[in-house]
């Protein structure tokens, strides 16, 4: 399969080129150039994630040989990085309701599924293209992405990675995860300010042409590995198949039976992978898009108006605190007749006015397949508590948003199609909120997040992910807090160029 830009159909590239480029020239996103061939479900292995990943990804990854893909997935999804043999195990809550645990990787959040594989794909693609520089991955993070990228790129030959995080704006556990990062090619710095400040300085570094030339002379090139890269989207398609195959294997569904997926959504990457899984032949009835109080997507799916002109709420599910869901552009392209001019005009309206309205046909197409709901913080806490009491099962705040929306969906539509809730983070990663849900505000008052973490393990008798244990005892390697104006200098210093 080759790839086109959502904003320019004259350009056609191989997957390997799309992954190296990230964004298409002119600002579009790469999408499959032709209709996807449906995979034969009975040919797919249910009990070997690596073999399944190779089968699903092979037709999508042009420019890579089957052997290269196998090597990459075996390196990415092994026992050294995932603490469950099935990689993404499926747990049954009750009849017709299942949870897909996407947090058994090194950072205990679902971004590992993509960021463990992407570095291997990128490394291979660069080698094939004869690229002779060292790639410097530069990332701004509000928490989960930075750590997942650090773990993915650590000690991968040909790469260095520098992560900036806002000194105010990540949780204590997320911060500890990053500042204790191991690896020879990694660096982390706090930036004075909030996430917007941090993101802005990274964008400035990327658009600084002098810097790019300077770095090129010294043998370096910047790259971002961010979530619009096709190399991050494609790996997420695999676990939708894995979930369905597990249901079949456990006789929870019949061959060919359709399933609903409920996805806690921020940038629209994860749920879009579900859309492509369906195009590849996975029997999906509805994709249920779950938002928190930042419910831009809910409004959009109900009305056809995407309106980002509103204040960002900081919620208990911070990885979904997003007003512009970049990956939605791909869905619009796929469901509005693959017309680059339409997409370009909507995206420039978004840029200029902060909003756009899609045509009636596109809206109907979206509604045929997607349902949208949202849940605020109070509902989120209530849901964590209820799921724990009803099923003796602990979920994090993001997963709780999805569960709350599934309950709404079933009440509203009476559709009891077997449902899979995508669980995107370990409850221990958001221990403070989870403990508050179980024990009320008094259970967390005047306690550090690490204390709460330990108490949550004791109270529930659930073992926290190994990678999150003893965070407080690990050596702190990155203490530096820089002003936004020092970012360029800090980058050069990290590369020993200043
Ligand atoms: C990134 C993230 C999400 C949102 O995923 P998108 O692909 O951005 O929609 C949800 N939950 C957690 C825990 C995340 O880290």
C-alpha cells in the first residue's frame, strides 16, 4: 500500500517514506492511496501478538520487506518490554463487556504499543534510504508520550532523544518516570511554564532554519515522532484484531460476529486505528468515541461543526485534554469522498477561525459508524468506584471515561452488541485519582502520589506494573529546569555542540 497526502493527491509515497517524513509537504497527513484489501480472519493467529502484527502490518508497510517487518515486531513486542505474554490481554467484566488492557508495556500506557515499534521502523526506513545523519527526536510532552518515546528510542543506534516537559503540568509519577530514564542516548529537561509553553518552544526549534542547517553540518537532523506519523497509527490497528480474535477464541462471539469498540479519545489516533481495522475486514459495528469534559469531538460528531474556540479544561484524564484532534483529518478525508481540496479548505478554516462545518453527507457517513459521548470528572470517579465494587476490577481515569460512555450508549440505543473497552493506562499511573474514587478526598489528603501509589496496592491487593515500582528509589538523572529561552542552547549542549 502506498500513501497520499490528505491535502494533495498528486503526491504518492511508500509507507517507509511517509514514516520518515511524518507530515506530508504542505501540512497534510498521509493516508492509504487505494482501497485496503480485507484480511482473511481465519488466517490470523490468535495467540501470538508478534505473528499477528506481522500479518496485519505487512500489506500496510510498503518499502519494508517481510523479514524487516518481522524483525521489527519481534524487537518491539517481547518479554523484555511487555509484562504479559499476550501483549494486550482481554479481561471479561460481564457478559458482552470486555476490557482490552493496553498498558502492559514499559511505561504502563497504550502509547507503548506504537512507540515500541516506531523506532525500529524508522531505523530500517532510514537505512534503506541511505540516510547518513544521526536522528534527534525532539518531543514536548504533557506526560505519557514523552516517557513512551524515551523508552522506545533508548539505545537505538542512530538516534538521540530529548524530551521537554512543563515543570508545572505533569504528575509526580510521570515526572519520576522521565527524570529516572535510563539509556545512553536520552535527555530530559523541565521547562518553566505549562504544556503550551513547552510545545511552543519545540515548534520554534523545528521551524528554526538556521538551527537545522547548523545541525545538518554536524551530522544531525531533527524529527518529532509525533502521533500523526503513520508509523504510530498503523501499529495500533493490530490490537483491534487481537481483541476480536480473543473473543472468538473464548467463544464469546461467533465467527464473523460484529463487535463494538469504546475508545477514550484525545488526538483521535487510537479510534482511527479501529476505523482502519474495520476497512481491513474486522467485523466492527460501532466505534464509540469517549471524551472527557473537553468534548469537542462529541459536539462535532453530533452536529458536524468542529469548534475549538473554547477554554481547555484540565481534567482527571489529562491525556485526553485536547481541543484539536489532529488525526480527525484522516477520517474526514476517508469519509468525505477523498477530496484534498475539501480537506484543505476545512483545515484552513480551522487554522483561521478555529472552526469548520462538514457537509451533510460526510456527517451522515460519520454517524453511520461512530457514536460519541462524554463524561466529566465526577462521573469518572463514580465509574471507577462502581467498576471496582461490581467487578473487583480497577480501571484508570481514561478507561473510566470509556466505561461511562458505553453505559450511556447502551441506555440510549439498547444496542447490546458485545463491546470491548480500550483500557489505555494502568490505574497505578493515576493512583491519586483512582484512590480518591475509592476512598474519597480524605483518602488522598496531604499525601504524596508515591504514598498513595503504595496504599492503593495494599488496599486492592493488586500488583502494580513492575516498571512503576520503586520509582522513588531510582537515581534521578535529569534535574535541570530551563527557561523557554534556553531551549536552543540546551539542545546544542545535549548534542555536545555548545
Ligand atoms: C494518548 C492517550 C489517550 C488518547 O489517545 P488518542 O490516540 O490521542 O486519541 C487516551 N488515554 C491515554 C492514557 C493516553 O495516553
